[in-house]
């Protein structure tokens, strides 16, 4: 990897990555002006930095995206081929695999993580939260970690600190809600003092404390902040309740926006690259939009969280770095969240060893508005049920029919003479409404071959 102009600076940059949970492309005014949710701090970061309008999570659901971001590798290469882990699952990241945190720790960075882990803990089939566990975030390169094991609607409901639960889940909580919306959560064990509405505020507070402390030191720092919101349960704090035009969901987005503003304030005036994005699209359906004054959480993209369509994986992405990134700039560079690994490596002058970050391609030059000599032109999409798609420039091939996710039908069995897959020309058909699979056999064959090659060779760069 060639040395970066950024890395030639006398001091290494601090890096902060905020990964929102289920924040849709249409939830942020800077990306979708018709949003019914006010996001003043995100909009300000976009005005002061760069918006990437063609950025994608490597999966339509959360565990695979977290794996991809921290390892620079598609999760479908791991044992997890579809779906997500649960709160008791063993560690997914393979022993010996380099993570982004470990890469920066080896360069002398202070590394902190705050929020939803959801990558499994320990080696047992079911984690015992009454005991310390290993491996966990500390073994993957974080000098400190505070958060929760999985999604906020999955038991056990405990806070984690480094390699243990702060309080064992000796109490329990019943199911709340019959559908996955609003204040929904699954019943199960919890710590006696654990309250749903405390989670986002406590994670925000701990992350802000880390950032303010680290910002006072000459030592560079890395903060990975995978917020647990606005994923269900939608439990906004009282100051945010009733403040949006999109119900509890919109209020929760507003609280997420305020938290990000606190992080930005904490690193103001420092040499810090701040990235804000989301792990996938929002689980937002027409009935939700109807009940929330017409709010479209995924904008006008087709589909929602878990789907292989654009609404499942096209995410808001803001890069903010005063003095390095031009204010109010926009990039149409194709980006996958796996690319954060190689990008940060280039910005900090780190070399990637063979077998590390196999699906990560640096977009560092794009941060300065430059064309990429070897930039990403294709990306693999993967739905919640394991349906593959591949995007190459303006073409997108889906290896099946249906959403592959939450939107019905998830799977369509082709009838006699019907195409077995879907092909869309995204430039002329961004809503993925006109299937050209039968009309463009050469494009179908080329994209199938490209995907098969990447699957076979174990890397895509």
C-alpha cells in the first residue's frame, strides 16, 4: 500500500467511528431533505465535512456488518452465513485475525469501544455472564470497552465492561410487544438494575468521557462507538419524547443525533477523523410511514433492513475532518464499510499484511476529492437470509428472486420461463423496478463469474 499524503503529517490522526444501529438513509436531513426527523448535529457534520451518497453496509443485518467493519472481511466468509448472533453466542471473530482496533493498538493508539458488541463472547456454546469471558473486545484490540452484548431487544440484558458483565443477569424481564416495532424486546434474563431507557444515555456518557480524556493527551486514539439505537426498543429519554414528527422512532433518532453532537464537541479542535454511518437500513415499512406522518426512513430506496435491495444496505455516511476534508463536499465514490479498515490503515501509515482485511479497499484519496487509482468499482451485497447480490458500477445482479430479508416475499420461486434472478441498471432504475435479467444475459454471466471468483479466491482486492 502506497504511503498516504495524510500519513505524512507529523502526528497520526485520531479516528472515531460511530456506527448507528438501524439508522436509515432517509433519517438524516442532509441525505434526505424530506425527513420528518430533525438531525441538526448530523446535518452540521455533513456541512462541515463530506457526504458519501453511494455507501453500503456489507450486509442487510447487524452482526455481519460489525464483523466486516472490524476485520475488513465479508462475514459470509466466516462460519456465519446468514442471520445474526444472539446475546449468548460464542465469539465470531476467528482467533488470530487482525481487527482494526488491534492494528491501531500496535501503532501506539489508545483504543476504546462503547456500545453494542454483537460479535459473540468467549468460547463456550452459551456465555456464562456470571464469570469473565475470553475472547472479547479486550482480546480484539480494545484497551477498554463498555456496552451491551447484543441488540437492545435481545437477552441477556446486562452491561459489559472489558471482559465481564458489571452485574450478573439474576433477574428477568417478560416479552414486550408482539411485533418488532416500538418498545419491543424479547423476554429473558437481565441484571437487576438494568433499564432499557438507560442504555443509550450511559453509552453516550462513557464514550464522551473517553473522547474528552483522550483528546487531552498527545497519544493518538481510536474510538469505535456502535450505538444501540435507533434499533428497537424505541425508548427515547424524556427530553426527546414528542420532539419529532415520526413518533417514538423519530424521537429516538433525535436522541442519537444529540449523542453524536456530544462526540463531535468532545474532539473539536483536535486532529480527528470522525466517521458516522449505520450498520444497515431501517426496518421501516409502509405502515410505519403512514403512522409517522409520511416519514421514509430509507428514503426512496426500495426495501428495508435485511433486504438485498438498496434500502437494506445503502446507508448514510459522513466523514468529518476539519482542515483535511473540504466543507460541504459530496463524494459519489462507491464505498463499503469493510473499506474503513484499509482507509484507516492508509491514513495512519500502517501496512496490511497478507491475509488481513481481504475485502477492504482504501478510499482515502476520495476524502480530499481525488479520484482513486484503484478504487472500489464493485461490491457484494448479502441479505439477512443469505441471498447474494453483486453490484458493478451501474449494474446490480441478485442471485435469486425476492427481498431475501424482511420485506415479503422474501423468496420467489420462478415459474416456467421466468428469470431465476434479478438484474437492475441502477443509474436509470434506482428503485429496482425493471428486471433486465432475461434481456442482458452477457451482463448476468459476467457478474456471476465475478462473484464466483471472489468467493473462490477468498478475497476481493
